[in-house]
């Protein structure tokens, strides 16, 4: 990813959001709370969070779908603010948008080529140019050529998804917005879908913003945001976030006989231990400071405290694990705040 960034991106900011608040009505029911971030040219950015975190609300502000009366802050997309309606036409001409469900932007009774041509005509693109663009995009996305002139409803789910991507790219957008791009795709095919987005990014240098609850998307992202209850918890590159964990995210994975709460608490009491996560009926993932020094000491500590270790392995945290840890920390912080009466 670093190589791609150095080749395709610069310090140019394609999306700038400063202190964004969104409410219905504004000032009362807050959906987005003081969110700030930048997305640079050529980056793939992932906005990650569970349903209801506020991800789609942010993309709706950026794509002119929420009126200014419902949001405040400083927002620019391709250096244009969605604040003024008079800016919307120009802003929308510079972006592509792929909705969560293909039936919102595909005509199933028409062919893939005609689908792309129709959307190209919306941007005033000449038919001959549109056909060439469609051929190039469908080829990049590996939509089989023998399906280009069949009805779109006959395509597989993955092919429909890729056709939807081609439509989003037909106007050579500065920025491509994707709302839950892996929704409706078989679990075994999700990474294929993400790989095609990466392929588009490498071939065109298009900046992308992916709104998703699918944590596998982090694998193709240059930067990720973790959103919860309308608040931005973290923002950065996935590897950098993982390395912020104790010992740069190294894990001691212990299988412990008859694992129970008392044994978990006993392991947690070992001074170098910073975080403990249960990941199975008898499995603990342990994060420690000075991992290499303290791993053998942890084993001795367990033996001394009658904690029988069946197996031990070392691993590195995934982004999924980082996300789970960060969400849990926020939940615990909120619980402490509530128990303290808001103080």
C-alpha cells in the first residue's frame, strides 16, 4: 500500500471534514458528533462500524443527500463544499456513488452495456466514448465479455456487483463512494469484491471511500476510521493502529484447561499483562508489555498459580481484533462514566 500511495497520491486532500455534527433536527437528536478527518488523493479509506454507527449518514452529507439545515461543520469534497445547493451539480459531476443494493442503480431487463451507456448519458458522455469506457471497465472488472449483451438479471451476484462498480466509475470520478460494497455477496466471494476495488484503485488512481461493517475491508484500505454511536474513535492506517497495541500487537494465545472467570482474572493480575481477550471456550489472547521478555515469565506465573496451559502459541493481532478491543474499551469507558454519574 505504501508503494501505491507514493506513486498515485500526494498531499492533496480530496475529502476534508472538520467538526461535522449531524442531527434531525440539528442540535437535538445528534447522529454524528464532532467528526473530523481527511482523505488524500489516491487513498482507499474505510469507514468501519456496526449498523447504526453513523457511517451512511456521513456519506450522505458528502454526496449532497442531507440538506445543510441538518448539519454543521466545514466539509469539502474535491475542494467543493456541499453546503450550498448551487455547488451540488459540480460536486456530483466529480464523484461516483455505488449504493448498497444493486437494484438501486441497475436496470435488470437491460444488458450491462446498455446500463453503462444510460448512466454515461446522464453525464453527457458521447455514446461511442461511453461504449469504449464500458468495455474498458468491464474488462478490468473481469465481467465476462459473453455476458455484456445479455440481460443483467442473468449475471451472478458478484458480476452484478462489479457492473455496479463500473457504473460508479463511468464519469472518471475524482472520488468513488461505496456504501456496503460486500452486502449481498456470498461470504466466500467478499474478498474477491474487495480485490476488484483495489484493482480499480491501482489502475485508475481513483480515491475511494468505503462505508462498511465488513472488517475484511481493512485489508485493502490505506486509512480506516472506527465509528461508534456517531463518534470517531480512531483514524489511521490499519497496521499503524494495530502496532499501537502493547508490544506492537503481539499476542500470546493460551489454551487453558477448565478456563473460567477466576483463571482469567488471575492471568489479568500478572503485572506485565495489559489486555486479555477470551477467543474460545478454553482460549485466551494475552497482550503484554515487553513481550519477548515476559512470555516465559507468564508461563511460570501460570504454573505457580495452578493454571494448566495445554498449548501456547504466539501470533500478531488482526485488525478485527484491534477493532473489537477498541470498541470494548469505549463501552467500558462509557460504563464508568455512567456509574460515576457523568463525572
